């Protein structure tokens, strides 16, 4: 790995990542709209957010939504969409913030959204998340995204304790995660788990680009990385990303990607972690285990 250009590359990545913004103003009435792309349902309160995907008044899992005010949640959250009925619409956070997302579940697919198939979630901030999930696929924004789904321009902070496929933003992905930031501290107490990453837990043929993570990642399991725990399927791409938090895991531990499988690529990424540690071996400043396509990456030199 090369030291030259590390600072310049990190600055360029930071400039590419925009977590705020989004179209539209704040003049729309809470609950108005018809759920079409041109006239989305307006979400400006806790009650409206809880209505998303319930089919009440047409607020279906395939409808389109726009948030126009900051929202504070209380109590435990039940994710929007599950394996049998995933979210397939769009949610534009409008640059607004949801505070206090709290989840404590033993089921799979945990996050603000549980399962997202072909849907789009964008321009949303989640602050102070507190998630405890012992089962698979957990992320602050979504437990899993697939089928050309996309999560973009999102920022998250708080703490997540999860099992296999746990990420700061998305747990498991075969879609696209771009222009996102995670300041979430991640913990996995199970040595039987696989895939924990600062942004995405497991990337299965998807794309992660222009993202950065500043929280710590601490797992007793395998496949642990500053950006992605496991970049595991042919065609998986991680590009223009960086991570700064300390990383610790069992086996396959890296400053950017823990496990990088055949046909995958990590390119133009910067690992800025002070510590990257593995108790069982296969550890690297950028990539823990590499069997993919070579890329140009940088790591911090002490």
C-alpha cells in the first residue's frame, strides 16, 4: 500500500460525500400528498413516520414519501418492511433528522427499514440510534437492500450491537450505498458471526462508493472492516471510501474491508485507523483477506 497522496485522497473523498440537502421545502402539510413520485406523502411527525408502509390511507410499502421536519422517536421501533413484504418505494429524508431510533429485537432485518427491494432511501440523518439485534442483517438505515435498491446521502450516529451482517448504515447489500457517513460504534459479542463493517456489514455484488466511517468496529466474529466487513460476491465494488475508527475482530480484519472475495474490488480507499487487530489472523491495514481484483489504496503509516 502507498502513503503518497493519502491526505489528498481523503480530502477528495470527504468532498464527494454530502449527507444533507434534498429537494423540496418545508411548506407541505404533514400527511398530505398521494404517494406518487411527483406528489409524495409528507412525513413531518412521529405519527406519520409510524404510518409509512402500513397501507392505511394508501401509505403502502410501494409509495413515495418525503420528510419535511425533524422527528424524535420514543419507545421501540418496528422496522418498515420485512422479508415477505419489503419496502419497494422511495423515502426522501429532505435533509432532515430522525432522533432516537431504538430497536431491541431477536428477529432478522433490523433498522429504520427492515428489508428494501428496489427501493430508494436518500438525504436522511439518523442521530442517536440505539440498536440491539442478535440475529442477521442490521443497519441503522436498513437491515438489507437488494434488487437495485439504493441508499444515498445518509448520515447515522449512535451505537449498534448486532450479529451476522451488521453495518453502520446497511446490514446486507446487493444494491448501492453511496455518499453516506457512519459515526456509529459497532459491537458484535458473538464469535460465530460473520460480516461487520462501519458502513455495510456484507456487500454481495453491490456497490459502496464515496462513503466514510468514523466509529469503532469491535467484533468477536470474522469478516470485520472499517467500511465493509465482507465484500463477498463477484462484482462487489468498494471505491472512494475511508475509515478512521479502530477495528478489532477474530479473522479477516481490515481497515477498509475484512474479507475481499473472488471477483470483488476495493479501489481508491484510505484506511486511517490507528488500530486494526485480529485475534485469529488474516489482518491487514486495508484488507484482511484478499482474493479479488487489485486496486490502488492507501493506509496510515505510524
